[in-house]
C-alpha cells in the first residue's frame, strides 16, 4: 500500500528506518535457506602482474542468486551476515568452494594460481578459524600455497589476538593480504610486525588518478609505503588505461579492476586459463 514518504512528513524517518530494519530482518531470515538451497555462487576476478601482464591469481567474490529478487549484492548481505553471526557458516562455504574449485582446475591441467578468499573479522576471530582452514585444505587436497586470505584493516586493531593466528596461517604456507588499505586505520607498526604479504590499495585512491595531482602523489606514497614494508602492492578498481599506465610507471606490482576483467563465473575463468596457458607455451 502507498505510504506518505516525504521529508515534510514527521514520520518520514520512522518509515525509512522501519523499511531498512524489515529488509535486514528478511535478509537475515533468508540467508540459511539460501545456503541450503545452493543460491550462492562464487565469481572470480583476476589479478594481473604489471610488469609482465601475467595472471597472478584469482579473487573469489560471493554472488547470491535469489529466486525472487535476482542478484543481491554482497555489499548488502555480508554486513547482515556479520551482525547475525551467519558469516561463520557462509564463510566456511566460501572457503570450501574456492579451494575445491581451485583444486579441480589444477587437476584438470590449467596453470596453477592462488585463489584469494575474503575473510570477515567476525569469522577470523572465531576460535575454530585456523582449524577450519586446515580442514578445508585437507579435505579438498589444495596445497596451502594456493590459498590467500584477504582481511581488512579493522582486524589489525586487535594485534594481540591476531598475531598468533596470522603466524600459524603463515607457517602453514597460506598468504595474507590486507584488503581496502587506506579506508580503515592501521598502525604502521602493526603493518611492519604482522606477517602480511600483500597490500591491496582501496579503489578510492585509484579513482581520481591520473587527473588529480594530489591523488597521484598520495597514491605514489602509498605504493612506496607498501614497498618499504616489504609487501607486494596491488591496486584495486583499475578501470582505465591511464590508471593502468600510471600504476605501472610508479612501480605498483599488481592490479585488479574492470580495465582488465570484471569478476566472472567459473566457465569464463576456464576460458581465461585456457588462453593464458596457450599464450605462455
Ligand atoms: P573487496 O574484497 O574489496 O572486492 C572488490 C570489489 O570491487 C568487488 O565487489 C568487485 O566486484 C569490485 N570491483 C572490482 N574491480 C572494480 C572496478 O574496476 N571498479 C569498480 N567500481 N568496482 C570493482 P563485490 O563483488 O560487490 O564485493 C564487495 C565486497 O563484499 C568485497 O570487497 C568484500 O569486502 C565483500 N565480499 C565479497 N565476497 C565475499 C566473501 O566471500 N566473504 C566476505 N567476507 N566478504 C565478501
Ligand atoms: Mg577482497
Ligand atoms: Mg578490496
Ligand atoms: Mg573494496
């Protein structure tokens, strides 16, 4: 039924908040059923080496195909799954699916690449997290050097708890990336002390490059910071040739972005792997 939604209506914000709340509650209720009914799928976005142009890895990104609503964006349901705690179960599925798929690709003879999995702070802090990763690797048979975990800066605010956990993952050969770098706040001390391998610069730092001189020099500084810390530096959200060229000239190591490829489904990854192996041989 029609509601009066106008800023002059004193109840406008009540309606607005109520709608948002109902939407959250509905999504929260639908998540477990969606998992049980296989409505989730992983797409993969390639990572490219800027000096050689070679494919260096694939990031797994979750997609929800809801039978009535169509595709629901992870930006809307991941925060809800984090709040409700369901992310622990959903994240375990993502880990399993990504490792299993990567192992299948390797067994089929495609070039071997690491797969990256995004891990929420809630999931990472779960006491069983390291055990879950080990179990998934054992059950799928994927070698640990072909798994990378992407965590965000917010996690680093808890260095005492996470140092041990990061160390044990690293000691098992799993690589760790810091995602969306520059949007949270991490102390340079922790970036130096924690066992991280890749710094992924958030796309907001790439978006105005190279037209904004101020953003250009900021981006150059972040690349240098990452390199000084001994990390591989990757730029996210590269959409244009100008951005690509700027990053290459400024010695960024890797990129991801629509300029090279959007996240694509499994079949498209296989096509990509076929052509990358034929051009390499
Ligand atoms: P993220 O990990 O930083 O992933 C990058 C996001 O930027 C993806 O959005 C990707 O599609 C998008 N992107 C890539 N290249 C470009 C570009 O050139 N331009 C623009 N405008 N966007 C680009 P997506 O797939 O919607 O995912 C959004 C966020 O949701 C992810 O950000 C990540 O934080 C979260 N997410 C996705 N899948 C998972 C998952 O399996 N587990 C967890 N915990 N979080 C996930
Ligand atoms: Mg990511
Ligand atoms: Mg990111
Ligand atoms: Mg991001």
